[in-house]
């Protein structure tokens, strides 16, 4: 294709890479527009807030044009509101006079029930009773809806608060010499190894005695991410269970069931919910901003057997694809059997990365991948990949 053909949304791009990036931006914009009514002021302002906070990250001028378009719409909306306010102030006195005049007219026309004959009086009273029943029914239904809404938010924040307290208590047990009084039931067999396993680190012995599904601890300084990491024989259980194996919509951070910490897989993949409260991986998407990524480039992930530090290498958006889709699927990259295979994975992730961190990896390096949901696209995922540095 010639340079003249590398056009997206009226913009011409010089290279194939820029052109493909623009196509990705356009696809993301189309998804946003399909999910958002830009004529609805509330939805428009919510989208504007998401753009400002970095929820959506664009790679090219196509995305910047869309950002500018939303900004201009919001500014126009603000001007419209200001005009309505000024018009309302100027007509306030007039409105009061008009209301007073209408009330006077109604008072003059008002008639007593006794002015009607008995049949008419009965019809009027029946109609008033019907209206009163309707009003009471509406009040009851509105109250029921309000109770359900408050109940939902109450349950949501109960789980959120409970999760926060639980993990504060668990963090306090790190390094504790106290042994757990009871052991939680262990119904799932975790990844088995044919080699003799090393001793559990002293720091995690108490926590491990409480729940032997503990596989490590993830911490990123200056963030809410400071959680135990679990592992079972499937990737479903800890989507909605906490460390104590209680039902919890926050779930837990958990290691992919196909990963092994000893002997160690090439790439350890940790999943967590994108919670609106910010808990679990609710704040992971902040890495979409390069400045945030640079300020929080160091990740601490200890397995129960050894401590390790990682540095952020790639940050990208992806999806969960169909089995027959011939595309790079980051969630299937667990072990690299050859240098050629490893380098191929690195090239794929580098091409998808939102920005250049300057960090690269070579065959033999150990990697850590953090994955959460991205709601800007169907089955979307937001991914942070780091390399072990010590």
C-alpha cells in the first residue's frame, strides 16, 4: 500500500506501524461511541472524566482528535448551562408574578364539592380515591427501589471494608512467629512438582499455616497493591473467594494454575479484579500513563520460597481471544522452550506496549505479568509485564 493509502479518520500516516496504531485508536473510539450516548450530558461528562483520568489511552493523533472533540462538547455544554442560568435569573421575577396570577385565577374558579349534585359528588370522590391509591402505590414502589439500591451499595461497601480489614490483618501476620490456631480446609491440589520443595520463608510460615493455597505476596510501593497471592488447580475459585476461603466479590489475587513457582516458570501470570473501589487490581490501569509507570516501576513479588524484585518492562491493552484466532495471546505465554520462541514473545509485547520503558529481557530472564479487566472493549484486558532484576 502506498503512503497515500495509509489514511485513518482523515489523517495520513507515514509508516505502517503508525497506520496500524491509528486503526487501533479508531477501533477503541468506535467501541466508546457505541457504548456512550454523547447527546446525554451525564454520559458525556462521565466519558470526559475517564479520558482525563487516563482510563482510555490513545497512541496517535486520531485519538487526540477524539479527545479534543469530547473537550469541545463539554465546553459547549458548560456554556449552555451558564446561558440557562442567566436566563433563569432575568425571568425569575416574571415567573413569580405569573405564578401568583395563576393562583389567583384558580382561587377565583375554585368550587366547593357541595356545588355539584349527588351523582357528580360520588364520581369526584371515587376519582380522588383512585388517584390516592395510585400515589400510595408509587410511593411504596419508589421506597422499595430505594431500599434495594441502598442494600446493594451497603453489601458492596461491606465487602470492600471487610476485605481491607482482612488484608491489613494478614499483612500484620507477615514475619509473625505465631502459628495459626486452625488451618483452613484445602480442597484444591496446587501445582505439583516432582522435585523436593525448599522450605517456606520464615516471613510467610504463619500465613502458609492458615491457608496452604498461599503461593506468594505482591507489593507495589505507594499503591494499594499489598496482597497475598493464591493458587489452586483452576482459575475460577479465587475470582470470588478471599484468603479465608469465604465468598467475597473482590476475590483474591491468584497465580495462573499452569504456572509453577518451583521449579519456576519463565513467566508468572497473576490475575486480579478491576474493582471500582480500587482494591485488588482496581488501580493497575494507572500504568497506562507513562509518568505513573516511571514512578512505580519497581514491583516486589515474593514466592513463599524466595524474595524477588521486578522492573516494569511493557504495558499494553489486549483481549481474551477465541481458540481459533491466530494472534498473540499473552495469557498463554508461561514457558519459553527456546531463545527464538522467547524473542518472538518479546517482539509481540514490545509492539503492543503503550510506551518505551527502556527495559528489555533476554532468554533466561524471569518475568512477571499482572493482568486485569479493561472495560473499554469486549473481553478487554490491561496488562503490565516486568522483568526480575534481583
